[in-house]
C-alpha cells in the first residue's frame, strides 16, 4: 500500500500565491493532488501557479462572490486549505468598527463560507478535508494582534463544531496553528533584527519555523492516513506553547 498519497484528489488553497499557502500547495501537489490556487494579487498568483503547474483563480474570498468564483474554478473540492492573511496590528482599545468588520470578513467569514460551499460535494463523496491556517495566538493572544486573536479563535471553534456534524460522513475539519514562522508577515511585525533575534531565543527550538514545516502538517492532515483526526488544532511552533 502506498502511504501518504493524494492522487486524483482536488485541492483548493486560498492565499496560495506566497508564504504558507504556497508551501502547502507545493506539498499537496507533490503528493499527487490537482491544486488550484486562489489569491487577490494576479501577478504573484500567476507566477506561483506557473511554477507549480497548477490552476489559479484571482478571487477575493473575503466576499461571497470571491468564494463562489474560487470554488467554481477548482471544481469538485476534496481538500480545502483556507489561508487568510493576518489583520494588521493594533492595540485592543484602538480597533475601530471598520477593522473588526474587515477582520471578520477576511479571516472568519471566508473560512465559514468556503467550508459551506465545498461540504455538500465532500459529503456526497464521503471524503473531504477542511483545513484552516490559524495561529498560536489562538491559545496565547498577542497584545498587538487583537483582531487576529479573536477571528482565528472563532475559526478554530467553528471547525471544531463543524467536525461534530460531518465526521460520520468521512469529512475531517482541523486547524494548523503556526508559531513564529519566517514569512513576510513576521518580518513586517519584527523589522528590528535585534528584536527578531531576541524573540527567536525565547522559542525552545531557538529559531523561527519555515513555511515548508507548516505545510508538511497541512499535507499530513489532508491524507487518508489522517482520516481519524478531526476537530483538532495542530500547533507547529517549535515548542513555544509548551
């Protein structure tokens, strides 16, 4: 028996033009899945899709129309990887109505809508994987990321609740929570090299994670070998949460 293969499965990866989303798409494709990338920026998206040999669709999944466009372009979706860019930093007391609304639409509602759109087909085929990228801040909130803390926690609990409903249909729902990972967002949040180095020394692994290390966790949860894992939050954080 061939282990850890996804031959013939169709995967939709949102936020797939760079970072963790793109790394996850690479791993899913390497395991045999037919991958469709969705993102808002056309130039970076098409460049990523060409390099991967994947399909792509320019779509803003913070809108219902964008969700519909992404799902239609991907065809029957067996594997959904919902990956949204993090809301901008702010102090909790400084978050205005517009920021809460944008965070809700981009981080939470995108995942909820995508899951709702792909679920009927997954349940009919009695096979599906819904995986959302969240953050270690779900369990250990960061002071300057209040919108991300709240919305990613909502995503986590929504997928746990959804898992209760669809587990018997062969559909799993899980989240992957990266720790401090060397992406553009981390570099933007920690521009001072000394600050970044000090942060890295506080991680038990004594380094930042890599996007491909988070992607490996996503790929595992997508395989048939992970069929009995559902409603879980998989932390990929170098030991930070211990």
